[in-house]
């Protein structure tokens, strides 16, 4: 088991965002069993990670068991944080600092656990 | 416990001609359950109810081979079937009303036909037919 440390809160938020994204994608699916089944399976893979960390109550995870979902949601979140870090206005200073710290935590976890870190600007 | 002749059946078999409509009802219900999940947002506490609804409908879909056949064990799937058919019945009643308003005879006939199929099947399964 891998300790999630400071990543826990970010991971929970990222997983919830991923669940919502998968839910929204139902809107554009053909009303056929195949696409719906694939979408439900995506949904359940994300949910399995949330269950594994007890929806934020447990600060450790079996990375190997959930590698694909972790790779996807953390990479997506990192790209989003990189984008927020580019915001140049003075009023976005706090946001830039928060995003920088968040990106650092995500990158550290991904590096330590052999996950692929997307390039900034990807 | 012995069953009386008026007890609803434990296993219901949807007729072949109803399968496409039944499949649509179940998929629409998945969509609607997913919308419920989306509305939970970042509130972790809100998820159990929304996910429970999705689980029920997923179990019914699995049990029917995702709409390939219509054998349904009502002792397991009654709630999901009630949910899915009631939702579609309400939709078809709305469609019927707007088709009447728009004088769309084709739309009215199609909605009437679906309503008839849904009500008949719900009666056979001993499900509650919501009021119009």
C-alpha cells in the first residue's frame, strides 16, 4: 500500500471530477447497449478507486490495482493545474501558488509510483 | 410462504415485441441515474443514494443481458423495473399530451402505443402504475 499523504484531498477531488465527467458524457452517447456498457465500466473503475480510499477517509492506496485510473485522473488534473499556473493576472497570484503546490504534490506522487507525467502544455 | 392466485409473479418474461422498448427504458434510466451522480458535484455525502440507483439499474441490465432478453426476477429487480418503466410512462404521457396539442396524429399514436405496451406489462408484473 502506498501512503497518499498530501495528495489525498486532491485525489478525491480529481476522482469526483472524473465521475462527473463520465456522467456528463452519457448525454452524447448513442442509445445503444455497447456505448452505455463501456461508459458504466469507466464509471465503475473510478468508483472502485474512491471505494478503495473510502471516499477520502483512508490515506493509502494499492497503486498497482488502480494504476490506469490513477494515471488518467492525475494526468488530467496536472494538465489543469499547469494551465492555471499560466494565468498571469495579479488577482490570480493565490491561484498560481495553489496550483504550483498542487502540481508539485501530484508530480512527486506520479514520479515515485512510476506513473507517466504529462509534459507541461500537453 | 404460499402464494395466492392474485400474487404477482416472481419471474416475468417481457414479450419479444416489448424488448426494444424495455431496453430503451433501461438505458434511459442509466442516463438519468448518471445525471443524478453528476448533480452530487464535490459533495461526497450525496453520492450513496445516486450510486445506489445506478447499481439497481445496472443489476437489471446485467440480468437481461443489457436488454437482449426479457426474463426478469421480480424478487430481485422489482424496484429497478418499477423505476425504469414509470419514468418512461411519464415521458410517453407528456409526449402524448404535446402531440395532441400540436395536432400530431403520428406522435399521438406512437405515444399511445407505447403507453399501452408499458401499462400492460406493468400490470402483468404487478407493478404500480403511476397516476396520469
